[in-house]
């Protein structure tokens, strides 16, 4: 088993929380409102609240216009924030020793949908239509070509656990000696297909989602990208453990007893060499759907009890689907980055109406709430997907991670 620290040395992020570390932190831990915006062009019969990236996006390089989708522009915007770290990795390890592993679920499907509509209405394909925009592997291929890398580059698409699982795959590549560093993360863009699909499942909230509340009525979809550099020779915040399970209980409903979720969290703890008492904060999957929240709260209570600080950040990001695992890992990273003064915690936004079906939890209900200053601190983030595809990711500071994903 590996006992070498593996660090997430840099972060690029864009989402409804904002663009970049400073703006994102101000939304998470301060007074900047998240960009949860009502849209009237995603559902046919009503408006819907979506986590929306409102700022300008970096255009794809001129020689790579075949990759020009909103998804890849989100990815390129996040990449631009960590260019210096990527260049340092290239200089240190070489272009053939750096991998790219990303999670996504939408890729360029929205551009494909627009192209099909044009074809149906006019009988011809619009000049900019490219079938390959919709290929799920497009983000990794684009980033590989844009950076001129020649190491392994691929996408994981397991719905809402996609980019959480990307961390496990990145560790495996490094432990197998195939890479010396990996660019790892997730990206998803707003897409009518996914919004209407979740609406067909009666899973879309009427307003901003309300996790853990008795009045919760579903999710908000969101978009964004979080991108990390993973290496072993530099960094302060370690990727300590990843736990993956697949309970396959139901196509679109979690196991009510939280069997797969419990196994994923326990596996992550074992991989990290930690006990439940070592965890200072849990970022819940927290979708605000009735089944997920009751299941997840039961699973957390069984392992950690009622004292550990907990919140769901999806009322501030929307559910970013394939990017959710990476964006919520980024939230841990940003908190740990400031932990020398007591780690700031993201507030749990809800109406405060408790549900007897939800286990009692120590919710972060005040803006500005911090953990006590601690030289060693670990945090866990959960992502649970359709088909019982579960992943838990542990980041920490001051520990040495052990093991490799099972």
C-alpha cells in the first residue's frame, strides 16, 4: 500500500459560487449571494431555478474550434486559473507523464439539441453543428489537445458520482506508475435534456432547493467546473482517501437504509487511515429530494453520530451532476486552505423545518461559522448517483494518507 502523500496543489473553479478562489470563497463563507437564477427557457410550462455561471467564459483556442461548446469553455476558464501550476508540472515531469481525468454528464449535448432542432425546423444542419460535440469524452480530448499533453486522458460518466470517481482513478494512475501528476476534476453545463429529464421524474424544486427540510421538494440543476492538479512533490492539502461502492438498488432511487452510502464512507475512511472522529466536516450530497436526504442522514448518523458539522451546499451551486463531486471537493479544499485560523464552513441554507424522517444532524446554520483551529483536519464529501453509484472523498491537512482505492 502507498504511504506517499498525494496533494491537490492548485484549484481552478467556476460555478454559481463565482469565478476563481476569491469570489467562490466569498460566496461560500461570506456575504456574496450565489448565482441561483430563474430561467424560463429550460422547461416548457414554467420557470425553474438553476445554478448559473454568469461571468464571461474563456474562448477555446482558435485552432481547436471543433471543441467549441459551453462545457469546454467552462473547462478552459477553470484551466486558465491554474496555468502556472500546469506549466510547472510539464517542466517537472514532461508532457507524457501527466494524465487528465474528468467527470461529466452533459458534455456538448445542449449544442447537439440545438442542432437537431434546427434540422427539424429547416431541413438542414446549421453550419456550426458537429456531432462530436456530444461525445462524452470531449472534455478530456479538448484539454489534452489544448495543453499538448500525451499522457492518459479520459472521462468518467457515472451521473452524479462522475467527478468524485475521477479522484480514485487519478490515484490509481499514479500508484500504477503510469503518471507522475494528473489534472483531475469535473465539468457540466446547463442542458435542456437533463433539466427536462429530472422534471419528468418529478425531481425539480419549485424554488431554491431546501435540503433536509420537511418541505423539500427536489433539486435545482447547476453548471460549473472544478479542476485540480494532483501531484506528490508539492502542496498542503492531501487527497487522503476515496471510497467507491455500487449497490445497484434501483435505477434512480437510493437504498433507503443507506447501505451503499455507508460502505462508501467507511471505505474512504479505511483508505485514508482515519476514524470517524478524525472528520471535522461533512459536505453532504444533500440533493433536497425526499429519498436522498433521509437515506444520507441515516448513513451519516450511523457512522459519525450527531456531532460532526454538516451542510449541503447545493442551494448555492445547484446540482452540477457530473461536476458535483469535484466542485464539492473544491469546497473542502477552500475550507482547509484557510484552516490555520479555524476552517470556515459553508452555511446550510434551508427553511429550518425539521423532518422526523431525517436523522438529527449538527447543521452549519450561521454564516461565518468556523471549526476550532487544529493542525490536523480532515473533511469528507459524498456523491451518490443513479444506479447506486456511490463515492466519498476525503481531503485533509496535516495527515499522511495511506492506501489506494479498492
